[in-house]
C-alpha cells in the first residue's frame, strides 16, 4: 500500500491587493504556513510523499526570500518527499525561478520540470506534466499514454490545467483529456488549477487549494490523502481540512417582515471570527427602514471578523407611503425618492440600472434619517 498527500495551488506570494494592508500580510503568511500544515497532515496520516500539482507560487517571479523560505519549510522534515510541478502561474517559462530553485532545493524536494518518470518509492512512479507556459495550447498530459513501466508498478500522474470547464481563468484552450487516467493506465491522476476540491472520477481528482483565497468555492481549504493498495486497485481518497482562514458567503434571505438584526445574527459565524472573511449576500424583500437598520448592523458586526463585504443588489425594496414620508413629505427630496423608487422597479431598465436606483434610494433614506431634525 502506498499513501501520499495531494495538494496544489498554494499561490505563495499572492498580493491580495484589494484587501486592507494589515490583512494582506496575514493572508500571505497563511499561504506560506500551508507548507507546514501539509507536512503535518502527511506525518499524521503516515504518508511519505507530498505532490504539489502546480501553482506553488503565485507568479513566475517570487522574491528570493519567498522561494528560499518555501524550500526551507519543505526541508524541515527530511523524511518527507516533495514533488513540485510547475503550473500556469509558475510555469517553466520562468527560467530564473526554476534555475534558482534547483540551486537551493534540499535533497527531499524534487522539481518535476520535465515530462519524464520520477521514482518516488519502490514500485511507485510519478508521471509529471509540467506547464511549459501560461497558455501551453495543448494537452500536456498526453505523453503519459506512451510511458511503459514494470509490471505491478503504481502509476501516478501529476498535471495542472482545465478539464471541461474546470478552469480558474475561464480558458478552454489547454483542456486535459477527462479520461486521461484510463488512457494512460494511471492508478491516480493528481490535478491542480481548480481551487475547489473536485472528483472527476475515481482516479482523477482536483485537490483544491489548501488555503482559500476567494469566495468562489464556498468550502474550506483542503488537501487529499490518497491510499492505493496496489496496481489496479481503486484509490481511497480522503479530504482533510488544512486552511487557516475561512472565506464564507452567507446567504441572508429576507421576506419583508422579520427582525433584520436577528436574521443577521442567525447567519453570522460564532467561531474562528478573526480568521473569517465574510461575504454577506442579502436577498429577498425588505422595507427601507429595515435596509438601513441591516446595513448599520453589518457595520457594527464587521470589526469582529477579518473582513466583511456586504452586498444588497438582490434585495428588493418594498416601500410604503410612510417610508417616503420619512425622507420628505414634498419638494425636491420627495420627488427624487419617488423617481428612484420607480426606476428600481422598472422592468424596462437593466438590472444594473435598477441596482443603482435601489442603492441610491437606500442612501437617500439613510441620509435623511441621520440629518438633524
């Protein structure tokens, strides 16, 4: 039986430029520390090999400190073997990156820079398909079909790229064959690129990223512990959580008559608050006073968490005559409010225009509530 850890898409050095500066540093450090968490997972599960299926680094030009410190983290446990594959973000085009990595790589780190078999244990071979460029334009895993190995040898493929529509960047020009494992007689094909854990079939998996970096996938950071009893046996694949931060999308559904503070409190997490980035997506129907109250409640709760984004574009404004009276009974403000209300519900307008009108009406109401009597 052979057991290993399959991971990918660490994106060490990711800048997170759209987030507050103090949080950026914490998120970058968490990506580096994912190496230690993967090593700890391997030790705990009795695995001797860790496969990184591409995009270990976020760019083709990581700083010398990022590169050297990452290699040093892998070297901390000499009993663990790391196989590192170039992905589309850190492709083979980055000559300086991989030349420097080769100079400083410790003995337990193998840089899979060429499409050639790598012996990782007696009777176990890894067949890597390193990305030759950001957009290779062809299926780089095709070479695996023609590789011959000894009878009973475990054949493990290692590749980075899209299968069908599983691509982080929406490209379909480099699609990997969805039946590559069976074509090449692989016992397992470890895939990278898609940041969410995904099973293609019993022998082909995307591990997802061990440390999430966006709200897209609605799941924690994970890696896969893979056990294979012998050549031809179906692998046992067990997901294990590895993320330090959680990126959570909270669907806040409102029906127009509930206590919005209570509704918000019900969806907010009560654990790992400092490690949670939240996207609160309000949807449904609510009156103007409740919208203002909800926005204030979100702003009050936000400092408890690492970061909070509030979205109310899908929240339909239900407006009663008394709500507009709270803006103004007559005059220019009242006319503006009535115009925005009409535009927010006008089916002839595009969704983006209606969203702008809804947002402007909510702000006008909020300003009127805050204005001195």
